[in-house]
């Protein structure tokens, strides 16, 4: 729809330390399979340093990253982040 | 270092305001299940263990266990000034609820409380409180430990150690076991 369509993405822990921010907006729609490429372009080195150990949620559900980023898949992943959705990068937790 | 949680400190882009569920002003966030007698809380204010326990007391409970995780003043001999916690509540409360419901059903508990403090937690103060009650002691002891370990494994909350020397470090629970020892094979 509009050219300014975006979704909000939140960063926590090591992900927020790497990006230097806790939240931002990125252009929507965006396939989950492309998201890590977009983040790597914006924050060079982030994939190796941070994203490799992170989960990802869209809304309040985790995305199956193995399926979405699956090695050898010819087509792009099935989950597409839509305008207005809320995405979070979830590093290994340290509650308690 | 201000007392503001990390989301506020790093918030700089006015085009990306925080949604209400990440805004500390909207806390505490509390979920209760009256049927299972479950109480779950995320809060930026100090925990009150006496109040925590009152949620699990009942005539049918003969055993009441309270665990408090408090900020220790050192990490590997390096003096710690304070801890700072951030959370992603949509997932954290969902995980806490799943853990709590499973524990109540598995151990036939009469009550269960999980409370986690967010933002700055000074040395000596509690970041997590778990209270469990059951008819007899075995179930309460076992469930208390199990709930804590499952929370540390999977609840979407992150701890940053802030050292007296000014350094800061995000922690990962998967790196340490219940005795504080490094788990072989974990990252870094």
C-alpha cells in the first residue's frame, strides 16, 4: 500500500548494544528470510556477532527461523512481515 | 547512570515511539489465573516478598516455598555495582504463564507466584521472586526449583551487569549452571 509502509522492530540485550537503539521502523512488507540481510546491510557484522544466536518474533509468536532461513531453499521464506506488525530480535535470555 | 531502563535511555528516534507494553509507565503488568491460583508480575518497583507469599497461602497448603534471586556484589571477583533488566513483555508473560500452568498441573500445586523486577536492581535487592505452595513439602520444593530453572532458560528478560569499574556486560543464562560455573561448549 503506501510508500511509507513500515513495521516496528525491537532490539534487546546484545542486539540493542550492536544497533545502538532499542527500536526502529523498517520498510514493509518484508519476508522474514530477507530481514537478516537487511539488518546485516544496516549493521555490518551483526549476523555473525549477534543474529546467529537470536530468535525472532512477529507479533507474540516466534518464527521458525530454521524453516525461514533454511539452507538450500530455493524460494524465499513463507512468513512475510506486514505493515504495522511488531517484530523483536530475541537474544539468549538472562532472566532471574 | 540514571535509573531509567535501557529502552528509555536508548530511545532517540521520535518516529519510533515505544508501544505501551514497553513503556515503564504502564507497569506493573500482572496476570492472574484464579482457577490455578497463579500470579505473574513484571514490575519496575522493588519486590515485596511478604506480599508475594500471601498469594500462595491457603488452608489446603501445608508447604510454602519462597525463592528470592538477589543482586550479588561480584561476578568472578569483579565488583558489581548493580544489575539492569529489560524485557519483551508480550513474550515474557506468555512464557511465564506457560511455565506456571505446567508446574501447577504437574506438581498439583495450590498456588504459584512468579515476579520479576525490571530496570535497575541494586546489590542486595531481589530481581526475581518465586513462591510455591502445595499440600506437602516434596512437591513445593521440587516445583520451586523447576520453575526457577525454566524461567532462567526461557523467559524473555535480559540482565546487564554494571560493574563498579564502569564496564557493562549483557549476560546469557545458557553460559552458567546452577552453581555459577561456566558450561562447557557454550558460546564465549
